[in-house]
C-alpha cells in the first residue's frame, strides 16, 4: 500500500456555501493548553495534519511543513466508512432493499459456487466484516490488487466460517459493497456519492481510485483533505443532517456507529464499517474511521467533538488512542 501523501485537489463546485467557523478552544469547554500539548506530542511523529472540531467550530489545527487544509490525502481504510454511508443513502432512496439482501442478487456467479456459506452472505455481513470470506488484506494483498478482476478474485476466495459468526477484516468485502452500489444505482460509488453526499455537504476535495472494471475502490481508494474529513465526521455527529437537509438517514447513522458485532479480541468493536470504543476517564462512547498509515476520523458525541488525523505513520494505533484520550480528558463534561 502506498503511504498517504498530499495530492492535487480537484476543481469542483459544492452545492453548499457553508464554511467552517473558528473559535478558541476554551470557549467550548476545552482546556486552552490542550492543543499546545497535542502539538508537542505530534511534532516528533509522522502525523502530517490534525484538526479538532468542538461544537461545530474548528478550535485547533496542526500541519507539518508542506501540508495545509487544502492538502488531499489517500484515506486508505477510512474509505470504508464513506462506502457505508453511501450504502445507507442507497437503501434510503430505494436503490437497495435492506442490509438483509443476499449478495447473490448482485453477483449471479455465486449460484454456481460450491460454497453454501457464500450463498448465505448478505450486505449486513459485508458491512460488519462477518461474511466469512477469507481476507485479501494480508499475504494475498498484492495478488488481489494486481488481479484482472477484483470482484471475481474476492468471490473466489475460500469462505472459512459461517456468515455472521466470526469477525474477519477484509477490504475485499467492502469492494463488493462498492460493486453492489454500482449495480444497484447504475453509477459508481464515487459518482453516486458526488450527487447525494459530497456535493450537498460541500466535500469538494473528494477523489477515488477505481479497479480495472471502473468500480470505485470503496475499501481503500477515497481521498480527502482534512477539512472534508472533518465535515464527514460532523455530518455523522449531526445525525446525518447538513444545513437542515437529511443527507444520511438518522437511523442509519445510529446503526452504523453502534455495536453490531463484538470482537473476541482487540480494543475496539465494530458497527457498519465504523469502529466503536470508549475513550477517556469518563468512558465516553465514540466511533471512528481508521485507515492504514494513520488516517483517522474520531467522533465523540457526548462532547460534540470531532478529531481528524492524517499521517504516514506505520506503527500502532495506541498513539492515536492516547491523543484522543488526552483531548477528551481536557474537555469539560456536558
């Protein structure tokens, strides 16, 4: 996987004139010294940019040399949360019936499969990484990405567990969701998102890679600048509403960011392509999008807090857990 480095921002015209407002952190219950402490902690790391949004205001920004609010980064697996949003919008608009639809309705080749488990896989299983389809994220990643047809490659992987019983993180499963979006709507996930999500919310930096068949790389290929990452987090914090418009159904936002499957190991559980866990001494419920090399969108609803990081960091997630813990602990309880 390539590291996340800035790319050129596209020329687009958003539908909204909404712009970020700025304020001092102490005006929103955040210790005035917290941003400085965070910056000191970020300086020796590979974090390239960070934004803190409190009560809908940007109260802190951090950029390494060569980066600013207009720098566009590959989100890696934060892309999965974007694809989840688009699935929710497609269901709300009637393109997809529900999360319970078997994926065989979109991939007729499954009928010829010798795997009875594969025939049982639904959209819900893909959303929660419980399809049982053997992951293409580790030893076979390069084989998958260099294959002629990513969808066929994933569907030909072994199904190693009964759907709904085992969590097995697989970017290939999210790529199937992107393919389902394209089959259901007649548009790529990117173009569908442009119409129903990105333009209405003013996310004008969004770009997306595709596979050889022109299917948006919904599991790993979206790009954004940090302001648009923060907009996406704020949209979820708002219950899917932007400037009075219900962009994403509130029920979908709730379901996506609530526990859908409890993992047997690890420090976070899973919703619909969003991670969920608690942060801080008060144990605040939070959810977050997470991407390789340190791309994050954290949302802490009880504190009206959104925190974004983009990075070329290859290490553990624990560093980011500590950053978010320190910020939540520096906020006044509501």
